[in-house]
């Protein structure tokens, strides 16, 4: 399979993904018109923000505690390692150690409070997720088979993600970069087949040299008119 043909295969997957995602967005919007769903969605956004903030606080305090522990270990090493013998320096070291220990004790209390806050945020987040699922299910029942369709589309997207990963592994990095740059600008279609001697998207016939190069498949050839990658396979 030529490089362009591999990109065309990946584009087919991407277009199907785009279609499924657009339909899912439409379904979510239809389900989200329910007041209970909108309220649950807003609550979930707030819960996610609170959970993120709580987790960041826990991480920051863990880093601060680690830094203090390293400073305390270094001060104890100097205190009891025999390298410091001057009485005044020893007193200063002891004061530093005492100060670090007090700071660490206070910090550990803050860590405990932060962990409790993070646990509470996780509990609330899980509860709000359940509320949203329940509200969505109730709305879906009102709207017929939307929930079933959403499930089918979600499963299909998982399969497509696996398929795209397999195809993407065959694509050169430079080819992927070009494809990713063209696709948004070309309304999702970065690759165009050569049909009846012309670009199947814009209809313009490339030069004979472009057609020959595209058929050889050794490099990516762009349509001189629409700028898409030409695939002769």
C-alpha cells in the first residue's frame, strides 16, 4: 500500500469518527435540553473543578513536605556528622532543625486536611456523575432510543480508535504532519482519489507528471488546484 493510500485509509476512519462524534453531540444536546440534565451537567463541571483543585493542593503539599524532609535530613547530617564543632554553629543548627520540624509538623496537618478535602471532592464528583447518568437515562427514556444509539456510537468509536492506531503506526511522521495540517483546512478531506485522470474532490486534472508520480507512490503528490494529497490506488 502506498503512502497516500495509507493516509486515505486513515482519512476514512477519521471521517467516520467525525460523523459519529457529530451525532453524539446532537444526542447530548437533545438530552441536555432536559432541565435536570442541564443542572447535573453544571454540577459536574463544578465538582470536576473542585476535585482538580484539591488534587493539585495535595500534590503541592507533598512536594513541599519532600523538600522540607530533605532540608531536615541535611541539617541532621551536619549536626551529628561531626563536620560542625563550633558551639555557636551547633546551636544555630539545632534552632534550624527545630524550626524545620515545626514547619513539617504544621505541614503534615495541612496535608491531612488536604487529603480529606480531596477525598470529599472525589466522593462528590462520583455522586454528581451518578446524578448526571440518572438524569440522562430518564431523559433518554423520554426521547425513545437515544440512549441505545449513544451506546452503539460510543462502542463504534472505541473500535475506530483501535483501527486508527493500527493504521497510524504505518504512517511516516512527516506524512502525518502534512495530513494533520491539511485536514482542518480541507473540511476533513486531506486526501483525494485520482479518478478518470482527475482529482475526485475538485475535478481538476493534474499534469501527467503529477499523475505518474502519484501512481508510483514513492512520495506524496498534491493536487495543483485544491492542494489535497492525491491517491492513485
